[in-house]
């Protein structure tokens, strides 16, 4: 019974990271109507940036604060400096955007290798979160509990931004009907930059939080990108709240699949995606 309890907590912890990353990916997917192939590389870069900040300041808290903010500025810069030049009404423009994002992912990955080398990186939790706390019948690492709490808080704040602010309302409207928002006189380019910055902030924050839990390596971005796409497809393309539910679901499935075999976790999530697509081609929360 204790093992089941631990599996549940581990699944929720992993799912919280997936939900946060997929939530950010859905922002960008909804606005640009194309998948952001650089999303996983930005996750890895955010984690490595946090690693360097910890080496300089000796504080994980500074890394948790600064790395996502710096990465969100980088995301906005990439959108303004590169992607905006490729927007257009021609369907072929989407192909150019896809190629640009794919190239960006490779360049960011190679930049990580050049700066930090090919070895992995990890960090100890801050002193305040070292050790374990008793949760029900088991003891569980304090940092993992912190990860669950901070993920819930960040997702709640993102939800409040989307549901309770004018900028959030415009983003939701632009996801549904971009042309209608443009007819209202809103500069859609600002919404693009804001969405890209927010999506980058969320994936970078997930990268920082995973540093003491799972560690990093230069190629982790591809793993995260793949899982994020699975989560987005299962939740429903462009559905922000579906991404949260699907992230937690995939995390739990991946954790409990290790009961069958330690190597079954990845197979299970792809089988789950195939099953969802067969039953609900638009995803669990997607609309036709």
C-alpha cells in the first residue's frame, strides 16, 4: 500500500512538470497554429541557465526567480527577431515557420553543448527543502512536495491571467478567431510575442524545477518535446485546461506502468495517445 502511495505522489510530481510544459506549448500552438519544435530545447536551456546562476550565486532561489524571467525575454526576442518575419497569409509560410523552429531547436541544443559541454548537470535542493516530510503513511522528499505546490500555484496564476485579464481574454479570442481580434484594432503581433514569452517562461520554469529532481543533459529537450506533444494531443489541440489534465494523467500512467516493467513507461503513454485518438480524435477536451 505504501508503494502505491509513493507511485501516486511520484506520478503527480512528474505530471505537474508535464502539465506546466504542455500548458506553455499550448499557448504557442494556439496562437501560431503550428507546433513549437524549439519548446523542449527552451526547457533544457532554462535548466542549464539555472545551473549557471546557482554556480554564480550559490542560491537555488535566485535561479528559480531569474532563469524563467531571462528565458521569457529570450522567447520574446526570438519571436520578434526571427518568427515574425515569417508570418503571412500564404499556407507555405507555415512550412517556413516549422523549419525555422526546427532549426532553432537544433541551434539551442548545440549552444548548450558548446557552453556547458556534453555532460549532464544537476543541483541539490535548497537547504530549506532538504530531507523528507511525512505525508500520510509515507515519508516523501520535501522538494518534490514543493514542486507540486509551486506547479499548482503557477498554473493557477496562468489560469487567472487567461480568465481574468484583458490580455488573457484577447489571447483566448485570438486562439479561437485571430481575424476577429485583428478587426478590433488589436496589434496581434504583441499577442504573439506575449504568448511566446509566457510559453517559454512556463517551460523554463519546469526545467529549473526538474534540475534537482531528474537532472539535465543536452538532449533532454527532445524527450520533453515528445512528451509535451503527447500531452497536448491527449488533452486536445489548443485546449489549455486539457493540457493540465492530460499532463497529470500521462505522469500517473507513466509512473504506474513501471509496475508492469521498468521500461514500459514510455510505451504506455504512446498507447494511451493512440487509444485517445481512436476514441476521441480531437483529444479528451478538444472540439471538432
